[in-house]
């Protein structure tokens, strides 16, 4: 009909039924935690140079009232290109965090990822190492200001941002503390395989398919680690998946299934994000833990489907404690998803349905932890 579109949605190698229906009037998402004026603090729009590539990054610095110097945090987003609020489905978690911290006397710098909104540069071809230099540039900018307490400069990183916090803390004396929100403790390959397996099982996908998917994706990432060239990787992946699924027999996978699977696989990792994905697959936070001497607060949600809490928090604990870091607080927060919302299943399909942006108890926990640091 003229008010309906039905079809199939393919994403990350999986297919979903799609049914779109035209609604009268604009659809407004209720986001009660979004900060509203008047704000009892100063907001400054800032631009600062990316120290290696020279383009500008744009952000917002929120400063408590008064002269300072203030303790300060840089907020670093998770994977994918996002704006300074880390906006997703109308939620603005980084604005909610910045507002809460600044009302409590902590300055906060949040910035648009490269290639987004006010920030220059290109996201395509950039790896986590490049994004870490963007975050390092934000730190450098803060260190140049007189209203910032240089002895209390920290990083709060969400997801991939947690990995960046570990990377930077391992090499910079300037960082006095870090908070990892759903940050990884294990290598990228393990993160991706376990995420896919967990989500598939939670979504009710047949066990034999989950198993096949794990074998195939493990091989896909193995081929990736060997090949810098996207083209060569793609050719080898097509060869492998064709033979793997054909050997399973047509009673399990039809030719149509196999062709669609190959298309979905290649489209889920486009050339523009290949360098990023390849770096992430081979990344291993454990190589940074021995050099991290500052206080660390590591928080993972118990219902996180993307970075599974137990394995990652245990790896962070083990890595930092065995390196002699006695200033670690690591917690699994029951009932929270990857965005730190109270949730039912933790699946990404709930993110936009939940009105809460970020659990207020976690905001309090982070604030209290920062303020008690000596």
C-alpha cells in the first residue's frame, strides 16, 4: 500500500524482516535526561589542531563557575563516527555525562570525531591508533589552558574509547586517571567473535548456524590479519566461504543463501573501514596494561552484548593487578547494557526504546570516584 514498505534488511551478515509504516506527524523521542538550561556553568565552543595531521577538531568545553584551575576529563567515543554528544537514537550520553560532572566541579571536553560536524579530517582509512592521536590532541589543548588543573587531567573512554584510554595512559605521564566504560580487556578478535555468538544465541538463531558463523568469521579475520589489501582479502574470503558452505550440502545452505551470505559479509566490512577493522582485530589491550600506573575505574554493564562484561573486566583486573597497579576499581554493573541504560535483554534493538540515556547511579559513581582522587 502507499503507507507501507515491506522487505528485508541485511546488516552485518544477518537478515531481518522490515516493515515500515507511514505515521501522521513528526515522531519525537522522549529523552528526559537531556540537559536543559539554565546551566550553572560555562560552555565554550572550541577548535584545536590534530597534532599529527594538522586538521582541526571541534568540541565543547564545559567549565564550572569560578576561577579554577579545575580537574578535567576528555570524553572519547566508541567505534564509528559520532558527534561530541556520542549521539545515538536521540540519546546524547556524552552531554549527559558532561553536564553531571561539570555541575559537580569537573571541567569536561567532548569533541566531534574526525570528519563529523565541526571536525575536519577523514574517518575513512583511520585506525584506532589515529583516533588515539585525536584524543591526545584534545589533551594537549587542555594542557595549554591556565584554567585547567594539569595534575588532574583524565580520560573517560566508552567502548573503543576505553581502549584508547588504555593506549594513552600507557605512554603519557600527563594522564592522572582513566575511566573505561565498557572498554575491552581482551583482543579485538575475541571481542568480535564473542559478540556475534552471544547476540546470535540471544536472538534465537539455530546453534548449528551460530557454530558455522564462528568458524567462518574466525577465518575471515585470520585472512584479514594476513592481508593489508582489501581486494586480496575479499577474494580469499569469497573463495573460503564458497567452499565452506558448499561442503555443508544444499540441504543446509541453498546457493541463494550462500550468495546472499557472501554479499552481506563483504558489505558489512566496506573498504572505507577495512584499515580500522584490521587494526581492531589485531589490537590487544593487555600489551598496554603493564605500563599503566595511574588510577583506573573500569565499569562494564552486566547485560552488555557488545563487550561481554565478565571476560573483559576479569582481563582488565588481571592485566593491571599483575603489573602492580594498586589503584584499580573494576566493577560489573548488573542490568546495564553497552550504553549503561537499565535494560531487559541488552540487545541493540532496545537502545532507542529505552527513555533513560545513562544510569544516574553510574554518573554519581564516576563523579565521586574522580573527586576522591588525591
